[in-house]
C-alpha cells in the first residue's frame, strides 16, 4: 500500500523569530509510520522540524513543513503526483494563523481615529457594527517588522481562522482509506465517541481516532478508534493504537480492492 501520514504540530509565524504552535510531539505518528513500514508498505511522512519521526529507511519519504499553509500546498502537490491507498491525518494543525500584530498604543490610536471620524455612532447597534468593521480593517494591517520590538507593555495579536485540512482530503483522494484524529480534554467516553463520530461523518472519513489529553501520560495513550458504522475499538498505548490503525486500514483497503 502507498500510505500518507501527517504528524507533529504546525507553527504559525508571528515574526521572523517567534511562532505560535502546540504541544504535539509526533510520537504517535512515528509509531504508526513505523508499523506501516514494518508491514512492507511505502510511507510518505509529512511532519514538522521539531517532531520525532521514523528513522530513514527504504520505503520512507519524509517531507518537512511548518505552517498550515505549507501543509496544504504540500498535500496538494503530493496529490497531483501520486495516488494514496491510505491517509492517516494525525498532524495537530493550528486552528488559527497570525494576521498582524500591533502594540497597545498603535491599536488604540488606529481604533480611536476610525471611530472619531464616524458621526453616525449614536446607538449601540451602529457602534457595534463600526467596531467590527474597524477591527477587520486594523487586522489587515501589514506586519512590517521582521522582529517585533519588545518595548510595548501589551502586544495585540490578531489571528484568523485556518481552513480545515481534513475537509479537503476526501475530495482529492476519494479512493484512500481515510483516518482522522480528534483530541479533547477531560470528557467522558460517550462524549469522545459522539464528537469523533460527528467529525467522521462531516469529513467522510473511514475511521476517527478519538483521544482525551488527560488519558495520555507516560506509557499510556488511550485511543478510541471509531468506524463509519459507529463501532468502537479501544487501545491503551501508542503501539496498540498504531497496530490497530494499520490492521483496520489494511482490512478496509482489501475489502475495496
């Protein structure tokens, strides 16, 4: 099988020396990749510079990205070049990317200037609309500094929503067995299954691996694999999750062939 795996956590640049990222280490993706490789499959492994990854070996191609935008362009490029039998989208993709940054003083000056020039702000509705419009304009301010000065007491960081990578996978690789991931924190088994099932349906996945951050520590990593029929299988460690995913993807692929 020809397998694509994404793993690690994307970073969104604030300036040339600062970024926003998440705590994903890529360890689960590494375990899944190694398990597929051990079964003789070819793996294209898309990851981030800070994440762990399988050791270089035959049948393994590693591609590094940093931002969500780079991830999207890399995947589209791969989809143009080859067809995948399975896609394991385990990367922790940033929900938001940076739009611009402003010091407190500059932000207040810009907002005050816009509002004082508007003579129609005579009720709450018009004031609210003006604020939304002003924030939208200010958010589009081009970030000029390569390194933001640290002299301000308060820095305002504007973030805008990233597109959902998982939403595009089925459209571009309709033949692939698609596995998505959902991480929640401090929820019940029922809630994990409910949210995971909704994500599976929304993005037309074959499987979703739902897990709770509070159930991930030391050698334990509880994961619930949900299929399109709603059936669940629970694993207790990263190696168990990896073997479970490989077995299920192989089984699904054989049934489609």
